């Protein structure tokens, strides 16, 4: 049974104008495989990545919309069968 990862953007001004790509990379035997991605921002602060296989995921949140942005925020989680995880990233 697949799992779900909910991602949410916290903080920042409502008209900040920045948007963020969140990528879910499944990590197996030291290799990273892109399994899903989504966009969050001031207009859409929360989204879900569904139908993910259980396993260890690296979530990478990258600000888009211009060069010279901050380093991506990274969180690692363990997703189990049928589980829904909530992960929050700070607007930067």
C-alpha cells in the first residue's frame, strides 16, 4: 500500500512572489531516484505527493524564480505503508 507526503510552506509574506519546487527522492543503496515533485508558494501553501512506495525519502525544497537564491532546504523521512507524513519548509 502506497503512502503520502504532505508538504507545507510556512512563513513569508503573502505577496512574496517566490515559489518552491519540492522533490521527493527515494534513497536506496546510496542512490537517489526522483519519485514525485510538486510546487508550493504564497498562492498554494500546501500540497500532497501521493502513491509513494514505502522507503527512505530525501525531500529537497528549492526556491525558484531567479538566480542567486538560497541553498535548497533538505529533510529526510521514512515513509511506511499507508502512512501520511506532514513535512514543513520555511519560506526563504
